C-alpha cells in the first residue's frame, strides 16, 4: 500500500546537527521523508531532476548541493551507481519494528535495496532499532544526524561514491589506460558507439560541468573562467567521465544527468579526501 503520510518527529528541531544545516537541505530532507516512493527501509530512487521540480525556485544543482550537505552530515547515504538514497536513521525513528507485519515489510524492503553499501547500512539500522526497542524506557534513538557514537563510522559509508568504484576489475580492463579512449576500448563492450562518438560525448559533458562550476562560482569574467575549467577538465577528468559512461551506458544520451553525477561525485570525493 502506498504511503499516505510521513512521520516527522518534533525532536528533529532540537537536534543540533539538523539545526546546523541551511534551510534548503533541511527542506530536502523533509521532502525525502514524505516522498511517496520511500520504502519502509527508508530507501528511495535517486531522482535529482524530479526533486528539482518540487519548487519553482529549485534547480538540479541546488538539489545536488543539498544532497551533499545531507550526506556530509550523515543524514542520508547515497549510491550513484544504483541510483538509490537511504535516509540513514529512518528505520529507528519510524517505529515500524514494533509492528510484526511492518517488521516483515522492513526486512523485505532491505532485501530489495540494490546497493550493497546501503543494504548493509539499513541492516545495521534495523539491528539498532530492535536493540533500542527492547530496552526498558527507550522509545527511539538519537537525532538523525551525527549523534550515534564513535562505532558508527566503522560500519556505514558516509560518502557518495564515484561511479568508477564499480568499473570492472583489471582482468577485463586495462589497469593503466593511456587515455579515456583506450579505457573505453579495453572495457567490456556495452554498445556499438564509436571512439569518435565517445570523444564528443565526453566533451559535451565537460562543457556542462564547466557551466555548473561557473554558475556556482559567479566569477567576474564567466566566459574566461568557463574556458579555463574546460581546458583543465580536458586534461585531468576525461578518464573519470569515460568510466561513468562505461558503467552507465544510458547516460551517453543524458548528458545533463551525467554532468550532475560527475559534479556530485567530485564534490563528495574532495570532502572525504
């Protein structure tokens, strides 16, 4: 049965980590909580463009920035390969573990999570919820952010992985490609796209990424700034974009989405470096 309402704890507004967020990521968090596609495990499809249509003044780039803010605060976990987002503490705060029928639904929803990272995190959250619920006088857990304790970091991913993390192992791909084209040539074929087509796709995605960075930076000379970004990306980021297109062939016709993914991964990787 589809969800008809969402449970929003009033304790959210006393959580110091949540209050430390800006208004936009707070609003996105509540939008995710009330998303009709949210499973009983707290997982939902990663749909940046659709979420950008939830408000007249919202853009895909703003949603991407907000996702990064929520991921940095460990409110959510994301997997760019399986296109899934997990609201990390949803299982504990939604109260479903107290209902035997809902508990079965939660367990089935966890099994249905495609991402191994998010599935492991949801399994850990279910175990915590059951431990908490079995303790006398305990009716929930701490807030949704960083208030779990030091053991949390060892059991859950706290970053949005770059799509290259699931590229085939060196047995099926040249471990030292000399260029993005060689990387594509040595990968398992995914369609009949030519090398020239791949070159042009990567260049178009680079142009879109440069536009995103220029719009975010707002330099005095946008044209010169964007041209410098394009030149730098052509020299340093072509291979990473090629890996993304190999892993997700459909993005070869969705350049805006490919650019948004690449920028999201780049930003998150810089934060975790």
